[in-house]
């Protein structure tokens, strides 16, 4: 069903029904306010639906996107002994971490 501009697209009772489906308890004031807001939202949806988009190709993004990943090239590395010297626990050239159960190392 199409509505002209200025005609209400959703009634207060319909808004109350949607609120009940969403398990929302609304006061009369909230119900009036949300009915108006939802009606405005539906007006905007109708404006978008009225646009002629036949000549436009479907897109996932409004702007073209290039590959956002950086190249996987090796860079400068830290000295292993220097890093392990700063770790709370190290063993056999590796970090030692507590067991999964949270027990102390």
C-alpha cells in the first residue's frame, strides 16, 4: 500500500503491537513519540524505494575499495635473548606461561 506525503504510515495501535512483540513496555507518552518517529522513518524508506535505481549496478560499498592488507614482508626483528630477559618466565629459549588451569608456573 502506498501513502502520500503527510499521510500516517503506521498507527499508534500498530506501534503498540510492534512494541509488544519486542517485549517493550511503553508509556502513553513514549508510544506517541515512537509512533511519530517510526512514521518518519517509514517516510524516509518510501523516499528511497521511490528512487529509480535500474541503471545503477549493485555495489557492496559506496566508494571503491582497494585491497586493504599490507604486504607480508619481513621487517626488523627483536633480539631473542634481549626479549626473553624481560619476560617474567622463560625456558629453553621460549616464553613460559602458566598452564591453562591458572596454576603458577
